[in-house]
């Protein structure tokens, strides 16, 4: 049992802290999936709260240790261990439709989103987003800078009609084009999804393909005629679900959006920031099972606020440079 006399836990239970509601604890979905069984330490519930607070707030270990009243080294160990345990259950949470019935549900869902029966063969929507990171050292560090002048890596994901991820691929520098990331992704190379007769919706940055990965993009020219404009309208309605999925994940788990991931390369060998982003994608898929859904208006409002803050963070070094230049 949790003692709700602690100030932080009162805040967590009353205000649905950082969109991670208390049903995660009362109905321990995440705890059941992780199957934690410890007879020592702080307990599985408190450790899960520490891990979720670190991801949702983007705070440092020092801040998290003060909030929960535990040593900073303990917070470090909890975050590292819980991240590995969450990523270990990836195959249970992020997976392709397993049965023809599941695929039929996904296809009908996209047909409803597009409001046209031509999209009843859609099996997913693909896109990518920026994940801000701490710039790596060495001569290749500049390759991670994007067009907004901050270092980031690419998270490529495919989602279903509900906005749950069914495939993720993370790690490429932001300077790499979308088509190249797609070419090296397991979804493209394995060619196991979608099945024949189905396709995945993609934006104009991706190529329109028939094989090995069927992709349907929108018309790039605006003078293609009324039929093309109508197709783009239905295509946009269905494909926008992947953008909403990214928005919901970044609103819930702000550690991967509002500031750079300052994860040392020894966090987990050979993956570093990638494992944190994968853990966030897994938690995003678990949220609907816990009843944590976001209304479109709340999502849009939070996304706009986050975008303004992110732009301020991106241009802050330039502002300081101009300020000191004027002073000199």
C-alpha cells in the first residue's frame, strides 16, 4: 500500500501528474507487465513512480532525489534498471497485428479516419520526429544538427488507427533524409508487413513505393486537379494519426522533447539515448490500456505550448551570442 500522506503523492493522485494518471498504480498494468517481484529496496510501486517522474518531468537526478527523499545514487540505479526492464517487454507492447482479424480492425479504422472506402486497405501510417540529444563529441557531431540548429536523432514509427505504435526505429542523425532511414529500417528490409493488397500511408518526404514496402503518399503538386486535391484531403485525415501519436507521447513524456537527453554512453552499452526513446514509445502504448486518453483539443494546446518552449530553447544560444556581440 502507498502512503498518500507524502506531499508529492498527494499531488500525483489529485492532479493526474504529467498525464500519467493514478490508475497506473491502482490498476497496476505496468507493474503486472514488468512482473516485478522484489522483497527488498524501496518497493516496485515507488520505484515505478520515480522512473515515470523522471521521464515525465525531464528533471535531473538531483531534483528527483529531493522530490522522493532518496539518495541520488538510488535514483540513478532505479532509472537505469527500470529502463532496461521496460525495453525488455517491447515485443509484448509494440508489435504488428498478429491475426487477420486484427489487421481488418486496423484497416477499417483507417477507412473511418479517412472517411473514404478507398483507404480500407491502409495498414498503418509512418512518419518521423526529432528527439533532442546532447551533441556527441568527435568530428561527426555536426551531423546531428537539424535545420533548427539543435542536435537530434530520428524516431521513425508506424502506428495503427488508434495512435499506438506497431513498429519503431530510432537512432539515425537528423541530417539523414527520411528515405534513407526508411531504407535501413527493419520494416523495409524484412518486408513482412503489410501483407499483399495493403499499404502504409506516408507523407511527401517518403517515396511512393509498391515493393518491398508498399507506401502511398499524397500528391506533391497542387495543380493536379480536383481529384488529386480530394485524395490529399482524405489521405491527410488518415495519416495525421501518426502526428497525433507523436504529440501525445511528447506531451506525456516531456523528458524526450523539452530538453536534450543527457544520457551517458555507459547508460546501456551501444544504445545510450535510443533505449530511453524506445521506453517512452512502450509507455505511450500502455497508456490507452490504463484509460489515459487525451482529447484532441488538450493535445493541440499542449503541443503548441511545448513547441513554443522548444523554439525558445533552440534559439537561446543565438540570442545570447547577439547580446554579447552588441555589448562588445
